[in-house]
C-alpha cells in the first residue's frame, strides 16, 4: 500500500537553508508534490516535480528526487520567518483521483 | 478571492448531535474531496466525488456521509459525532482525473465535540 513519511519538526535560523525530507513507497507516480499550510489556512500547492526529473528549482525552492531510494526533499534557501508553516509531501499513488499526504513537517524559523 | 469556501470555520457540537459541514467552489472543478486532519497527522481522505460519482474510502466510517447536489457544492454529514471525530475537515477540488494533480483547498472547518 501507499505510505508517505516525513519528520515532524524542523527548526532553523533566519537566513539559513531548510531541508525537509520525505520518503514514499509507490514509484509509479507521475508527479510528486509539496504543499504548504500556514496557521489557520488550508493547504496550498507550493511546488511539484515530474517523476522523470532529478531536480527542480523555483526561486528559493529546490526539489530533489531520488527515485531509486524513493526520497524527495525540499530545500528552502535564505529561510524567512514567513516560511514558518507545515510542509506536506504528497504522492498521487493512492489510486484514481487520490492524493496521499505525509503527516507534515512543521518548520519553525527563529531569529 | 477565495475559490473553495468552507462553512462554518469552527463548529462545536455535542456528542451524538448531527453536524453538516459545507463546501462551495467557484472553480467549476469536476472532483471534490473531503479530508479529515487530526493534529500532527496526515490529512486522511474520507471520500471524493467525480462529478456525481461518489467514491468512498474503504476505511471511512459509516457515520460519515456526503452529498453533492450540484457542481459547486458538497456537504459532509456526520450523523452521530463522537469525541474521536474532533478534527479539522478539509474540502478540496481538482480539475484533473487520474493523477489527482493540483488540489485546491478551503481553509477548513474545525469540529469540536463536547
């Protein structure tokens, strides 16, 4: 069955880089996604990577995909206090029309 | 402008008293989802609609029902809420089928059961 795992907490200093990691079990997914949830808000798509790519860069965000190890990571450069949120890795391997989420990594940014 | 709107944002109910949560969308998306999210846990898919086609997850309790009277609206009915049903309920939509693609979420309805 499908499973998506993430560590629950990450604390970084403002200006440093953050790296959030995710492992997934189903390798047939076309895309893999990162969603962001700010306090009191719903989830919002942050970025995604096509499964035939190893890396995708989008301004301060870098997504790395290691298909052999089924490992996905999100790097945020120059982390700001506004980046404090919960970050969810998501895999559409749950079946038709389904998106399976990890438990989310809570990123805390401190001065 | 909000595209997926959930009401109410906060709902307090008594043990066993039925509750209905609503979701509306202005995106004209075919697929609408209900997720349950408990603290520090992954959002858990309860069911989804592809147009009028209802798809229940195998482990969704019978206590949870849903209605989609038209493209824009979808409701989550909890017939007899228990203490374990206290959670954030998230509605989402998607324009794609197959690979779910980007989901658009509402801000959620937080349910408290007394």
